[in-house]
């Protein structure tokens, strides 16, 4: 075979490979785009937004709230919360979007699942009404900041480490040395500020006295029944009850039609099956977790 023929065949092979990659990327994108699944294609509806995982990102929930807020056929939103909380800033961003939807005149009703604690409770505070099951675990108002120390282990196995930094707090939380008393004081101030922000939201949204909220804002969890009796949720009921309440608040008569976003399974996950899901879970658990968290930690 001549050099020219080999060059042409190589060029064709490269083109086919690039075209195949393009098709793979295109269909992976198309098949992973979320779509709305509705019980009816017409009439006034209640939108359902679901948070059923730790809060590491706010992007998906914020996007859904914005979409349904701007949709005139959506008369109310039910926010189903099944989460132990997570990152401080992500929780705050979701809360702000829930509050913004409520303040726009579109009712938002939170339906709490088995766990809606810490950041999961924070995001719920922006709603018009919070509905909890009697056995829901909620509350856990507080902040947690954790890091490991491996300096003693490193000594035992003969590993040394050096750090060069521009300021005394630049490597705060380093696993390679103990925390100093000055750093402890600094971290306590930091946590105190973020804790105060959480308490402030609960005080404002639940119309409670600060001293009363702080009495219970020590990280403890409540059952839904306890939270109702203490004034941290509005009523007890199921997910279906929350839909009926939202429909009534939105002025919908009769059995309410609902719409919710359904995320298609990405093509790559279809190919790899459970392996892809497990890898994604490991990534979130160990790499995506923010250091400063509104999170319930049931050790």
C-alpha cells in the first residue's frame, strides 16, 4: 500500500473516530437533559420540586424553582425535602430561591420526608407552610466543621511533611499538625457567625423569639410531632396532604394536577450501570463535601 493510501485511510479513520465521539457526546447530553412529567398537559397545576440527597450543590433546585416561578400555569409549588442538609452556602442559596418564589406570590409548601434536618430544615424555612410527618426527623439547627489529624500516624510510619505559608491561618485545619488555641478561638468565631445566620433565619421565618430558638438550636433533632408542638413546622401531614394544601393556596379547585421534573439517566450511566452511580457517590462523599456545613450527622 502506498504512503498516500495509508495517509488517506488514516485520515478517514480519524474522521470516523471524531464523528463517533461527537455522536456519543451529543446523545449523552440529550439523554441526560431533565424533562417535565405531568399528570396533565393543560390547566392549572402544582409543581413538585424534590430534594432527596445531601446538599452539595444548589444549581438543580434553584433552576427548577426559577422555571416554575416564571410558568403562569403553575399556581403553587410543593417542595419535597428528604435531606440531612449539607453545605452552608448551597443551603442558603436554595432557601433564598424558595423565599423569592414565595414572595413573588406563588405559594410554596414544604413536605418533609423521613429526614429534613439542619440544612434540610434551613431550606424549608423559606416556604409559606411546612408540613411534616409525625415521625420526620427535623431540626438539628447548628453548624459543623470537621477535619482529621494524621500527624501521629505519619510519625509512626516515618513520613515527614513541610508547609510554607503566607499567614498563620493559611493552613488552618491541616491534618498534619494539631490545632492551636488561637486557631480554635478563630474557628469558634467563624462557626458562631454562621450559626447566628441560621438562627436569624429561623427567628424571622417562624416568627419566634431568638432566646426561644437558641434554647433548642443546639444540634438536637425533633420528630415532626415535637417540631409541630414547638412551632418549628406548621402542621402534620403526608406528601399528598401537602399537595392539597398547595392547591388550595394556589386557588386550584378539584383534584390538583401536578408536574415534576424527571431526570433522564445519562447515556454513560446506562452503559456502566451501578458502577457509575457508585463512583459518583464516592466522589460526592469524599471530594465534593464542603468543610463548613449545616448537616445532621447521625453517627
